[in-house]
């Protein structure tokens, strides 16, 4: 059984409401629906049929229009990150019609959404290995939007600030959830600290939600973010969250909800440790987090019916999730297992440390030696001996880095995730 297209429903119910606001101006739902129909009509003229792939190599605002154009005709949208190297962009667009400039044509006729049809093809971030594609269905995205609304609450006047890249699931999920809710996205083309700070602090912007990764939040706090007037929640994901960062946010009146998610589950899986409605969590005997439910891509499930996340975690008696590392990142040193994120959190708790990465380096004595690379804060008078003492007071002896190296920057992807595979 089909359902009314989300954008068509939003335009019918709240046509004059802003769908997208930002530096490029405002698009109401009626106008966005009309433009998306014209994109859909142009795709039909080019021979695109339901189920065909359409690669969207566009800036954020035009990508949103084209995304909905694909949904309106049943095509599979493949968002392409324009910051990738040309060879990688071509790899991700293989087998698809590539749209790299705005298009329009005669409005596409109305068409219902098919729940089991693939709506989008996303790519994982590839922080520890190469990226892989993930098909997500209409029903995956709908289940995620419902679960997210129940987890965060839903303000009928919601205004969700999105400074995240739309070729990544965290950014795209905001567009689709907001269309399902018929609420507003405050869309920034890219993360800019001053622009995001202004949007969050200006009373007339009325931002109620924002999605960030830890590095973005840290920069905003450094820039003076405090007691944002309309903000009711920062959805913070994209990697481990240092406790010291949460403490800073709390002290500055910024309401933060750590969120655990993956591309394979339409982004959000658990918020504040609690799984979304319809999401089931388990932990294997080896400590790996397992996920299943209506938000999970069927293509990502193993033979046992679970998504094996590769993350290490634990569930408390109430079923609340805590993540403490990645299986692939575990350092085995002298027969002991070390979770790099735990050591990184300890380093980041030092007031003179701006950023930190921990990894294993081959060592003839230990098998792997725990190595830390550290970026110091401005004007920080930090010594190697002082950092080792700081770690030794808080960690087991085998967890204390054997080597600490001062660096000027760490390899991070476009969403701020640490690219651990590039550490040497």
C-alpha cells in the first residue's frame, strides 16, 4: 500500500511554512514542492524510471530540491559529496544519471511513495576502512523520523539548524525528518563557527534543534556559545563525546543529548543512551553492539538478522547503551586490550589539550605500543612529562601512552570524525 509523498503532504497542509531557510533565502513548502515536481518531470524526460539511480552532485539547497524530485518519481537519490576527489565521486555515481546543475521540466504527475522502495543510497564515512554504499528505503526513513520525534519531542514550530553535509546521513536525515514533520530546516551550506553561533544566539532565528559533531560544539563553545535563547536540544553525534566537553556545555547553558547512530540505520539509533522506538539493541559475547529494527537497512543485516556495528559497548539493566570503543581500533599491548577512545577522553580532559588521537604502533616488546598524538591549545604550557602524569593518575598502567607526540592537526573527515586509518 502506497502513501502520500511527504513533500506533497507538507505542501498541502502547510504550504506557506518555510521548508528551508538560510543564506540563500527562504523556500516555502508550496514552492519547494513545485520545484521538486519540475525536477521530477525533467528526470522523467531524461528517461529516469522508478528504481533508477540519480547522483546528486549539487550544493545543499539544490540537493534538497533534487532529492525530493527523485522521491516524487520513485528514483533512488545518491547524494555526492562535492569535496571528494574526482575518482571517488565517479565511483559513487557509477550506474547513475548524474545531476550536477539545477534542472527543471514539466511538473511530474502525483505518485505515491512505496514503503519498501529504496529512497536513497548513502555511503558510510569510511573512517577505519573504505566507504560502502547503504540503500535505505522509504519505510526505513519514516521509522527513523517517528522514532526521532518521540526521542527528542516535536515542536510544531520546530526549526532545525543543519550545518552538516547533506551527502552524509546526519545531514540528510534532517531534511527528510523535517519534510515528514512539515517543519523548517535552517540550512547552512557548510559549518562556519560564526554563522552557526549567530543562528543559535539570535532570538529572531528561533533555532530549536541543531545537529553537531564534537569538534563543531567545541568550536562554538570556544566562540562564546552560552544559554541559546530558543535551543532545546543539541543532537551530538559522529563519534565519542569527551566527558569534559559535556561538562563545558552544561556550564555554558547548552542542552546536549549525545546520540549514537550509523548510516545503516538512517543516522539516529540511540539518544542519551536510549534506543529509538522500534530499535532493538544487544551486545554480543565479545562486547560488540548489535542493532535491528525498522530503521535498519536490510542490506546491512548479517545472517543472524542483526546489524553488527563494529562498536564496543554495554547495556545497563534498564537497556541504556554506553559505547566505549571500536573493535577494529582495539590496541593489544602486552596481552592487554586498550580502547583508544578511553585514553583520548583522558587526554582531552587536560585543560591544555585541544585534540587527541590514540592508536597502536607495532612494537617488538609489546606487540603494539599505545601511541598518542596531541594538539595543544593556544598558549598551553604542557610538557610530555605532565601529560604522562595526568594519564597515569587516571588510567591503568598498560593504558598510559608509551609515546606522546605533539602535532599541529589530526586527520578528520568532513563531518569531524577522526580518520584513524591515517594515523601512523
